[in-house]
């Protein structure tokens, strides 16, 4: 008992002195690219990694409670074969009980592998709002940006997603992404 009481003050002395930070200059960056989520075919970018036994419905493209892992490409143009600028890696959990609708809690790190922002990334953690499984081309969905690294250190902001193509049978989707980042 005496030993435990003697150790406590040692841990309290570990932290260093806090100093006041100087003024920071906030920057704003706007990005536009295309995101491709492909769960079908010989080279899928999204995999089902967990699914509750009670929600299995093999006729549903996205069963309620399914957890997916992704490593999706980011390109300059809407075609999947256009120049790749980075990738989005993360997870999403399907939340809609209606098999004709899609919504998910979405976490992904959008990393850039070429160009001005090579080595930089931003993190997105948000709910993908409820939409038809085959989204209408003009519908825009907004998601929150909660952090970043490199050129996007301490980023906040938002990303606007608009479907450019999707397939209800396979779950494949390509989306235009317009991002507004506030960072230091």
C-alpha cells in the first residue's frame, strides 16, 4: 500500500510545461476527384468482412448490419481507367433495413499518391445519408471531414458526393467528390 502511494507523485511529474502557441494561419483547399467503389468482378475494391446471421438476405445488395472494408481508387475523371491520384481506405457499416435503400456509417482516409498533395490525406467520418440503392444522378450527399495529415494537417470541412454511375445488381458505384478543407 505504501509503495502505491509513493509511485503516484512520480507519474504526475511526467508531463512537460505547456506554452502558448503562436497564431495560426488557416488555409482553405478545394479538391475535385472521382471515387470508385467496386464490390464485384475479379478485382473488387470493397469486401464484405462481417455480417449478422439474422440479417442475411442474399437478394439484398447491402444487408442491414453488414461491415465492409474498402481500398477504392481516386481518379481525375469519371472513368475508372483514368489517371489515379490516390485511394480511399476504410470501413463502412450498412444501416438501412430497407434493401432498396442505402445508408451507412462511413470512415475512410483519402490519401493522395501523386501531384501537389502527394503524401497528404484527410479523414472522413460521417453517415452517408439515406439514398436509393441506385442513386439519382443529380442528388448530392454531404459528409464530414474530421482530420488530416501532411498538407491537410488538422483538417476540418466537408465532402459532397454525387453519383456519376451505379449498378444496383453489382453494387458498383462511381461518385464525383467535391471537397472543401480548412487546415493549417
